[in-house]
């Protein structure tokens, strides 16, 4: 039995036909110690079987450590989404259940290379001159997490100085403890600003701007 249910495949094929430009997903794996790496790889294989516009490259986190460092990847499974360029869009963990939508939205976003943010938000993001690291902690059973994840991805696409990591917190207990993740989605920006819940675009932007001061 496949990871993508048969009844969803035709709809997904239609959705992926709207992709504007090719997308490459770079996956870092480590089969020996990574519980969900095999399942993540299988999921991506099924996804690429539905469209010729998405390709996957797989690297070993240890053997290809130079490549991992190049992409700033520090844990596995890791997915790097690349369109015309590397927009700084990352997913750590298996993008399944509710987070499968985050995977699809990431693919569509980097294929487009353009965001759906308001003009006000775009102008404010253009003014950022220092690096911004957004981490959105999610769980596979959270119906609201994908909203925060995709919003963070839009911010990253809009400004090259903004990087967005979405982390499936159940797979990385040390990070859960470090950032005291008691509820999801939890967003941490530059280790300075943090909040819990799916905030609207304008409030999310406020926290990003505060983290740059």
C-alpha cells in the first residue's frame, strides 16, 4: 500500500500540473539511525511519480557532510526545496498527515518563485538587511500548523536573508526541550521572538521585524 492514498492521487496530479517551473527536492537521509528517513524517501518517490516537474536528489547526511553543510542542514530527515534558486525553504521530519499539505505548498511556492503576501508585507520584508532564521515547530496531527509553516515559507521566498525551517517536533525531542515546545505551531525567530499559534500575516510580520532589531 502506498503512502499517498489512491483516492487522492488523481486530484494531486491535477494540482501538480499547475506547477510553473521545475522543482528539485534535495533530501538528506541516514538510514541507520533515522527512524523516518525511509518513509520520507518513499513518500517523495510516490510524489515524483505523479509529475515530471519535481525531481529528488538524495544524499547521506554523514557521507555527504560537505553537501549538508552547504545547505545548512543539521538533522535528518531533511528536505531542501529549490526552484530557480535556493529560497531557504526547509522541512525537517516526515511531511505526512496534516504536514503533507505543507510539502505540496512548498513545492508550489518555490515553483512559482512568487508569494501571495500583501504588498505591505512585501515592502516591509524588502527593508530587512540582517539574517532572519524562522523555525516553525509542528506536529503531524495539528490541523493549523501548515498555515504557519507556509506563511514562514512565503517570508523566505520574499527575501533572501530570511530562512524558514519547519520542524516536525515529535522526531526531534532535544529541540522540543530546548525551545520548550508545549503547544504547536510554535514559532521561534532569531532565538529572540517566539509565539504559539497560527497568527495572521500582519502579526507574524511584527514578530519578524522585532527579531531584527
